């Protein structure tokens, strides 16, 4: 019976997400970076063959490793310093600070530069490209990554239903409401319906996380738990911090070294593959390439870092309480491109306060969700452009399981809050690509100062 319900949930979720995707459903997205990565593998290369699509006026989140050829024949790979201090020094002293891929900074007199060049890369983790590889082999860059994102987005509530039936049996109505909460009343609604490099990676990572939680529960399937977590990290590296969930389950229910080895074996293999790919492209096993993004935020990243406390307060506001602009006469509502906080977009999460039933996994779920959320709070980007805080999808599977398994879905407020959230999220998902001018405020920086 659970399988039939799961199939019905998949069909309904797919139908809704497909309607939201509209005419673009069977098309490649405008930002199909992972298809380009897969195409490169098929052709035996790790970089783009030339400049990215839309360059130089209309391109988004492609990375470039710059190269400087000096008059003595030395070739440096890396990126130039773009902080205000470096730009001023370059203008006044005619010296360029250039950070090589090995981390060393070279002070290069401009008179010594014989030539400039660069190599373009997809600077995103390769998990989604691996999933797309068979489709790209058949269809090339015309592979419909939006359809893939919609299918995966519909699979998540189906897998979630099976997980919830297992961890808290006999509460089908609550479980179905939880599936609605994820699919239609959370950031997953607009993310799963629109494809593109950022959204596809998040939806795939979320699916693998749901599978990971099911396999890690009571440490029953350690090999699968490691595989699913490894694949999730291959899509979104920060979700690797969800490791405490399995470790606490193992400590509570198993404690056999062999179980731990089975869990870490696939994780180690996937981690080694990621490290090798990073080294081959950027001479650094930990560098996925975002340091080389050709974006307007490069000066900020170089000055404050990719992660840091400098970004914490802004990201907390984006995650929790960021409000839309509301005009009363006439009534008009518009959202920041940074989205809206979870308390506004998904207030059903407040039912966590009612999740007080005894649950051995409580602290494992809390620790995993918290550990995954921290990198997003310290990251240089809020997730823009978004209708609601999309980085929440990296930890929301743990939160939703905690809410349901802890009895929070039994609250009388859960259903009305889920339905109200669904109405709001569906509205935003519908307009997200169809009429962004009606959705977002005209000031692209609001409510934060430009940096």
C-alpha cells in the first residue's frame, strides 16, 4: 500500500511541477552548466572548448582560470587581485597582484606581461553532470535538464513518504501533509520547477539526503547510507557535514567497526574522485572552482573570503525573517531577489515547537541540520535570485523528518500553515520565470547595501 501511495504522490507532484515549468519543461535551461561538463567528459576534456555561452555580455556563474605569460617565458595560472587596494596599486604603480593556483601571490610589473589568456570551466561539483551523462551522450547539449529537475523534484516526496511511514507508522495523513509541505510549501516548489545549474544540484542533493536518512536510520544500511551521502556531497559539498547523523545512529544501535567501514568506503571513494577532479582542474583537491567565478562579487570574495562572519547577519535575515515589500493602497507585494525568510515563506516550520514526542534520533537530526546550515550562513552569497531561501533545502530533509517523527505534524496548526504556505510558494514559483518584474522589487540590492 505504501508503494501505491508513493507512486500516487510522485504522479501528483510531477504534474504540479510540470505545470509550473510550463513550455520550458522539455527544453534545456539557459544555465545548463552540468550538461556542458558532461559533454566535456564525453569529448575527453575538463574545460570548455572556448568561451562560455553568452560571453561577454550575458553569461552567469562560469569560472575562468586566468593565465599570464611573462616575457621571460614564465606562465602563471590563477586570478588577479580585484580588491580596491589592488586596483588602486595597479593604476598607480603598474603592478598586478596575481594569486597562482598553488596559493602563492606574485607581484607582477605590467611591463613584464607578454600575453594574457584564460581557460573557462564549469565551477560546480560534478554530481549532476554524472547523472546527466547518459542523457547528454544521447541528446548532447539539448538534454532537457529542466525535465530531469522536475522528475527528481517529484521523486523526493515519494521517497519521503516511504521514509516517514517507516519511522512513524500509521500516520498517513500527517505524512501526506509533510509531502505537500516539502513539495509545494517550501523553497523546493520554485527550485524543482525551473532547472538550471544551481537548482538541479540542490534538488538532486536533497533527494540523496532523503535516501541517506532512510539508510542511516538505526544504522541499518551503512553501505547505502555512505553512498547516498557521498552522492549528495558530490552535488552540494556542504551536506557532507550531515555526517553526525549516521555516527550517532551507529553509536546508539550498532558500534561494530565493520559497519563503520562499510559506511565510509563509498564516502572515501567518492571523496577521492572529487579531489582528483579538483586537482586536475585547479591544482587543489579542495577547490571546486568558485574562487575563479567571473562575477561582480570577486572583489568582495577576495577581501572577506568565500566564507566568513562578515556575511552572517545578512544570511541570517535571508534565512529566517526577511520580509517582502508591502504596499497597502493599492495592495501590492514584491519580494527581494534575496527571497524571503522561512518564517514568512514556510511558517509551518513553527510546528517544530510541538515536536516533543520521545525520539532517539532527535539530536542526530538536529546536529546534522545545524552542521549543514552553518556553511550557508557564512557563505558570500545568499542564494539569489530566489523567491524564498533555497539553501534551506540542504538541511530541510532533516528538519522535516524531525518535525513529523517528533509529533509536530500532529499540531492543529500544521495543516492550515502548510496550505497557506503552499498558496504563497505556488504564486512565487509561477511568476519566477514568467513575470519576474511583477515578483521582485526594482532595486536589485534591497534590503542590503550594494557591496
